[in-house]
C-alpha cells in the first residue's frame, strides 16, 4: 500500500480507487504518461491528440482489494493509429501499450478542429453566413475501402443545418489526419 500512496502523491492524485479522475487528475496522469520513455519513443515527431484518460480497476486475486490503472487513449494522426496505454497506479509502471487500427469516438477537441477546418473553407463559410446555417456534429467515418481517405485516415462527418426547421443543407466529411475537407455534398 505504501507504493500506492507514494505514486499517488507523486502525481497529486486525491481521488479514491473507485472514483473517476477529475479533469486536473487526468491532466496529471496524461503528463506523466507522455514522459514515459516508451511513449515518448512511439510518439516522437508525430502529430497526436489525447482522446481520453480514465481510471479503471481490476479485482486483485492474490491480495485483498482492487488494482487501479490509468488508461490513456491517444490518436496518432501521422500513422493513423490508436494507442491505448495502461499504467499501474500502485507502482507508476507501464503495464501495456496497444496499437490499434480502430477509430474511437471523436473528442470535443476534434469536433472543434473539424468546425475550424469547415470555417476556413470559403465556399462553406459563405453558406454559413448567407443561410444562417449551423454546424452539427457527426460521427467518425470509416470506409472499408483502404484506398479512400476515410479508409485510412481519421475522418469526421459534419452536417450543415438551417435552424428552422433543422433542415439539412450539406454533408461535409473532414479528414482530421490531412486537415482537409474530402466531401462537401449538398443535401
């Protein structure tokens, strides 16, 4: 139990083992995770974003109680891979890392980036201005065709709607990996 207290104090965690990390604690866990040599090597020179960081527990069969882990989900836009990194909160040691070719749900920061990319497009900005159109968030799109951008890159579908009566005017597919609009269709 001494190690748990020491490591928790080291990164300033105050939450109980069963509790979720608050925003500040998640930030501290992420900062610690990104400093680990294995993680630094994996992400060096890459464009990436932390999608989420959460606390999870497993029942310990050998000892009484539970083991607490911190899991960080990082999307690497340079290689279009999802990295899942788990740290033992008792010791601060890296438990495992996984590189997955899956597309987890978009983060709020990714939605904001997609909106920013849409607003930089002159044609779409004119639609937004002239028709009093709003942007609605969509989902990550994965195309089974690995030749298409949505088959290999991280793409989010967004919708442009007229406020009354929520009429769809355009479907826009934003490639977050290349930071381009790849589909701009009128509805």
